[in-house]
C-alpha cells in the first residue's frame, strides 16, 4: 500500500490502482499491460522512486506514477 492506495495486477495483466475504503476498496484507475498468457503476471508490482515496476516472465515494465 502506498498513500492509502493499493497497486494490484491480476493474472491476465490488468493493472489496478485501488483506493482503500472502510468497506473494502474502489477502483481509482486501471489499464491493460501487453497481453501475455494467463498466469504470466505472478510477481507483485513494486513502486519505487515514483516508478511502478511490473514483471511478466522475462520482461520488466516501468511506468512513471509521480503526480504532475
């Protein structure tokens, strides 16, 4: 969790930014990562120095998630 939000990726490559609420969570944003076979996205996403890192098989994707 970072700043009250959870970064989560499902087994099909959909990345979610979730707001934590008293009742669970709300989806704040989502996007599709390059499609790979199901269950290729099993590593946890990592946020460091304003970048979101997502590993899929032998690929590593990096996204700038710093506020403008």
